[in-house]
């Protein structure tokens, strides 16, 4: 609207000027001499217009003259308008070209920046020649022998795939489940065309192709990080396809199930503890990774998936191994919505353990708070409370935190936390009639819990007023991988049951 307004105004003024001049008898077609005062020009009557007018009756002459002047004025207004538009059109094109050129250069600058961010992450000794997001040589080099699960997959693997469902999407990426030609299900990560990253970029730079390339750098960074940071709690990179000219990158990953916090909140303590333990093992690895201490800048449950009950980090594009430089302690502040911490500025001028501490506090606020204390076994609550305290106050480093978790696991698996349990009187019988539900239970049919021994089962049964008997099964939970396996209690399912002494009469 601004451009249109500013272009009409001069044309209008130009037309008004000419019109007013013509009213005074000065129009572009009028001879200059007709305006020269008589007393200065003896030959005034010799001008053609005066001569023509001189031969006409005076009334007709006046109206004809007025009509001629008016039409000349209107014509000149239109000519001015046209000239103005043509000039404006020219200058408008110029402005637009200039704007587009500056956007292009800003986008190129960002592309170069993203490129630079990836270079330090490449394996040492690798050729760090400039590469583009679709440089297949780089990726071939990078992923050579990288997959512990067979040979790395490339574009060829995607040829006869069957798309199954969308697994998830975020600001940057879209993740779909597909089955490869051989029947193996995998997760494919690609640029989310409708994501916030693409949307903002196209809005700012007006260049969908360039933006796709820019956003693809995040996928490229993720591939490099997945390649360098291999750990049981990081999603497995199966390969990638980065062959096409459009800068598209498709990452092929092992397929998991998005973490459902709500579902997890309703699971047995043992499963919730496992998620927290997996997370701590992951953070321990990240604190001393091949890239140095890595911080997860976008630390949220949605960046994780579950694969066969194991927690795995899947979103790595916001991982950073950078140190935070400082001049004094006050430069090392860690700010969270409800807590601030000030860390130490080391003699080398970097904030000591900042990445590690940031991860620990995020683990505390997004995971431990919700998953750990609720329904912890009585013999372990004091240890759980201690973990909550030291992680919530950032009083322990990741080594100490991992030790505390492994200690709990050891007590839990060995049954040592049950030492103080009073012994319950049990007797075995061949039938039982108890049928009740409890929460959280491993099964919808009855009350199914995990216990270390018949003694613990009896203790739990005694504490549930509805429980009159229980059955031990041979099934094992994840902690049952140890030498002292835990077993499920199945109530009223197996023929041989233990019956509560008081109810046995
Ligand atoms: N390997 C996978 N298996 C199953 N779901 C996945 C996998 N990887 C990612 N997802 C799902 O896709 C979502 C988006 O992936 P993510 O890498 O986090 O993208 P963004 O960077 O856009 O946040 C995740 O929140 C997760 O739910
Ligand atoms: Mg994400």
C-alpha cells in the first residue's frame, strides 16, 4: 500500500500542475509566443494560434479554446501518470532484485555457517574438504563400517520400501515407519516440509529449495553425531540416502516407539527406574564422549524413543560439544524456569562441567521427578530420595549419579533391600480363589507384580487387604537378566498358590 500511495502522488501533482497551467492558457501545444506580453513583441498577432482565433466569432472561439485546453490537460495528466508508472515499475524491479539478492546472500551465509558447525564433528583424520548436504562421498566415507547391524543402507535400500505410518514429527523432521524390501521395519527421518523450521525459513528467505538445504544440514549433523556417538542408549544409525540434487537427506534408523510419558507414569516402578537408569548411563557416556562433553540443548522426553524396553535418544541435532567461555564465575550461570545455578569458571576460562550439569538437571526435571520416587520399594526410598536431592541441587556429578543408580540396581536385583522385611507365614495349597486387581500391574487380568522372592511376595500380599493368595511364575522382568532373577506373581492363574496364613484358617 505504501508503494502504491507514493507512486500516485507525484503523477497527481504533475497532472494538477499542468491542468492549472492550461487554465491560464499554457498548455504543451500552445506556442510560447502567445504568452509574451504584447508590449514586448510587436509581431504578437503573427502567431498561428492568434491568427486562427482572429478569424472566429469570439463566443465559439472561447468555448473551443476551453475544450482544447481541458483535453490537453487531461491528456497530460494521463501521460504523466503513465510516465510515473513506467519509472516506478523500473525502480520497483530494481528494489525487488536488490531485496532478493540480499536474502540470497543471507541464506548462503547461514548455509556456510551450518556447514562450519559440522566440520569439527567429523572424525579426526577424515578429509574435511568442503562438502554439501548431498555430497554422497562424505557420507559414504562417514558411514563406512558404521553400522553394527549389517552393512550401511543407502538410497538403494529405499527402492522397494513399503511406507506404513508416520511415527512422529517435530520442528525440523518428519519420521515415518517403512518396511524395506527384505521385510525389515526401519524409521526414516526427513525434512518436515510443514515444520516450523521450514516455515520460518521460507517466510524469511522466500526460497524453498535453499531452505530445504538449510534444514537438511540438521539431518546431516545428526548423521555425523549418530556416527560418532554410538551407545546402547542412542538410536542406531542404519544408513542414509543423500543422493539427490535437491539437497534432500533421508536418514535410516532402527525403529522405536515414541516415549509416552503418560503410559510410563502408570507403569511399575521397576520399569520407570529402568528408563531413569538408561538415561543416566547415556548422560555418563555423553559427558566423556569422543567429541568431549556433550550437552543436549533440546532435552525433552519427546527426543527419546523406546526400543524393546530400552530408552534411546533419537533427536541429536541440538547436541553441542562446545565449551562456554568465561572470565568469572558469574558468567557461568545455568538458568532454568524455576532454578538458577552459578557454576565455577575454571583457570582455563571455561565453565566447568556446564554441559554435564545442564544434562543432569534436565534429567531431574523431566524424568526423575515424575518417574523415580512414586512407589519405590520401601527398602530403597531413602536412596531414591538422596538421588532426587543431589540431582535437583546439582550436588553430584554424573559419575556419582551413575554410581548411586547402579547401587540401587544392585540392591534391587540381589534382594538385599528386602533384608529387613518381616518374615510372613506361608503355606502352599493347590487352589486359590483370589481375583482382584491392583495398580500398577503388569497385566489387566488380576494383580501381576514383580518380586524377588516368595518372602517379598508374602509381604506385599499381607499389605494388600484383598490379597489372599499368590502364585510365583518363572517369567522374568528386565532386571531378571542378573544372576538373581526376579519373578512375577500371578494371582489366581497358576494351580499352585501360596495362601495367607490368616485367611487359610
Ligand atoms: N527411530 C524412531 N522410531 C520411532 N519414532 C521416532 C524415531 N525417531 C524419531 N521418532 C519420533 O519422531 C519425532 C520427531 O523426530 P525428531 O528427531 O525429534 O525431530 P525434530 O528434530 O523435528 O524434533 C520424535 O519426537 C519421535 O517421537
Ligand atoms: Mg525432536
